[in-house]
């Protein structure tokens, strides 16, 4: 990969980030574990900071064993989308506010990549889940849905 000047890198980031964008980036969890994870941009206002994302997981056994949470997920069959080769869950309860500046820095360091975009019908499904969910705070609902509460 080619190193990009910060200004150009920031402009590219701003061009690529949109609602439904799928990113893969290194993320440090509260327990200190750090790994690459896929996130879906769900912020209604893409100029906001932080940006709001939901996390994806291919560890779906939990959802098979705990169907009570299935109303709050979007399931994606493996290989139905090019960036999800295995069965994957988008857990709409797992909301991650991520610093715009930190994301831009990760992009410049080439530890963040844009992998694609979710189809509109899946973004709409996420919105429907967020709107109906009793497990998502009003604050997060507003950041994801805007005035469409």
C-alpha cells in the first residue's frame, strides 16, 4: 500500500464514509483485547463525532442458544454478500461510538479499510430493529434514526 498525506487521507475517508459503509479496523475492547473487527456505519449524521457503528460477528452460536435476542439482529447468510464469507450477525444492540479522528488515523495508518456497503434493504432492516428495540437507548436511537423515531 502507498502512504498518503494526512490531508488526502482525510478527504478519502470523508468520501468513503456513508451510512451502511462496512469497515474493517483494529479495535481495542474494554477488556484490553485488540483485534480486527468489521463494523457497519449507522450514523444518520455523518458529520457527527463520534460516528455510530454496529459490530458484526460470525460467532453466532450465542444467538442460536438465546433466541430472545433474535429480534435485535440481522442475520446474513454466508457468501450472500461478498464481504461476509460465513454466516454473520449484525447485532443492533452492540452499538459502538467511534471517534472520527481515531478512525481517520487508522485509515491513514492503513489499519482501517472500507470493504463495501450494505444493501439498502439491510440498512432499512437495521432502522426497523433500532426503532422497535426496547434494548437500545433513546440517545442511540436518535443518533441512528435522526427524526425518524
